[in-house]
């Protein structure tokens, strides 16, 4: 689980759900490919948007 993305208990639940969905849809995926699939599903499920330090410092 990527600690830079999954930070709260709710995030952990979403990460586990994304892993389960990835296993269902891509049973042959392993290693890095599996991780990329899980991350893509997780981001879609949580409407993930990375936070930029520059934007928050300048109020943009």
C-alpha cells in the first residue's frame, strides 16, 4: 500500500477494494503490472488528485 497516497482508514478500505476488483478483472496480473492496475482503480474510486506544495503556498 503506497503510504504517500493511502493516508486514512477510508483510503485503506478503498485500497483493499481496488485490489479485490483488480484480482477479479485481471486474474493473471502480477508484480508491477498488478500494482499499476490497483493504483489506477484506486484513483478512479477515490477521485484522487495529487496535492502540489506550490499551489497551496501561493493560494492558487
